[in-house]
C-alpha cells in the first residue's frame, strides 16, 4: 500500500454536518470526538465564511 493510500484509510471520523472523512475534530483537535466537525463546517458555523452556491446556479 502506498503512503498516500494508507493516509486516506487512517481517517476514522466523519464530520457530523457534511460526512467528510477527517483525521481529527477541527474544533477540539481530538481524534476521538463524539461530535466531530471538519474545518469547512466549523468555519461556516462560526460565521467566518459563507456557503457558496454552485457555479451553475443549482
């Protein structure tokens, strides 16, 4: 197995909002978090960024 492939399979958490596989929670930075959040969803929740619509308007 290549190092890149093994790195992808080491993700054990899924973001509670979008389901993206993450290595650790972006909020508490723990590997074992019951309500893990990815950095994209965390920034949206904190109001640091806005959700952008698709380029095709859908």
